[in-house]
C-alpha cells in the first residue's frame, strides 16, 4: 500500500552534534498522525455497482457471514476508483485540510485514511507506516461530533485490532473532541460572519 506522498513528511537528517539530540530527532521522525476522513463515493462511480455493493453489505450484516468475494471486489474497485477534485470533492477537501494541518504537526508525519469508499483504509495506512519504521501513531477523525457509528464504534474497533496486530507500536485514537474546544472553534469561526 502506497501512502500519498504529498502528505508525508520526507526523511530528515539530524545534524545535531550529540547522540542524545540525534535520538530525540529519530524519535520525532517515528511519529505519525493518521487523519481519518469519512470518504465519499466518486460522482462518476456507476450507481448500479454502488447499489449492488450496498445490497451485498446489507445481506452480510443480516446473516453475520464474512464478506463475499464479489463484495470484496466491488469495495476494492470503489476504494481505488480514480479521484479528482471534480468527481470527489470530499477527498479534495480532506487533502486541503491536511495541507494546512501538516506544517503544524511537523516533524510528525501526516497521512490520510478513510473509513469507507476511498483508499487507504485506517488499517492500510497504519500497516504502511509500521513498515516504514514509524512506532508512534495517533489517529484522529475529521468527524467532530459524538454519536456517529464511524467515530465512536468502527474506528476504535479498527484501532483495537491494530494494537493486537502490532503490539510493538503505540497506536492511539484522539477522540472524542472536548466540547469546550469545539465550542471555541465554532465561536471563533462564527465571529467571521458577524455584521459589522
């Protein structure tokens, strides 16, 4: 699985003269943030294939069976469908958020992942980071409010599975957002729209 290199901080070389400073830099380079978006269906993805996928998912949930090969193939096709800002404005928006967020997180690396409809998945992103030597990973959803099944159930379940798969990694989930921080964000944002 290849990570979108546009949102990955490249390798940095430490010029620190002391070994301790070098270790501190190395530790920072092994840190990463996975920004998890919901994901969107591309506008040009065939609707009949989407309905077929949703039907297979519903059948699987109702029976408790594992995903069928047909469901897996359709989900893979959907997640890897070619994306542009025109056919997937959601992904373009998440990439824009990442572009603003990335410089504020450096030297930690920032990668994108999606809960559904788009690649990479959270598990794929974490596996790729682990393969690259990252040892400290924090996943944070772009979904802000509590109550949603993705942020409160699905993503934490994936994180728990990844902790079992990678016991040597520190994998944390930065959720939920503090209500007072969200309120302050919204108040600050709303002030930009006050009549003067």
